[in-house]
């Protein structure tokens, strides 16, 4: 079972280039406006921004609120 829904092929390629231990840390360090620092639930989407960064969109593991995390490109 996959942890993410693939929104864009190029975005998922960039995400998978990040070593797994860093991806885990990124997903475990999300800021939720409702409850503060939290983790992202599985089922998030990945999109590439026009300038090459990627953004993860999903839900907070604690409260279910909408959260996003930008991951800067090279």
C-alpha cells in the first residue's frame, strides 16, 4: 500500500529522490494551525510548484485539519 496519492509524476520523482529517512522526518514535522506541530496522515498528495519546489497537501494526524508542507528543490 502506498502512503501518498500521486498528483504529478515529476513531483513524485523529486519526492522519491529524497532519502527515505529525510522523507519520514519531513512528514513527522508538519505545522498545523489548530494544534501546532504534528504529523501528516497517510493519503497526502504531492504537487510540483512552478519554480521547482514540491508541496505535500494532506491532513494533520492529530486533529484531521488541512496541512501543507513545502519541500524546497535543489
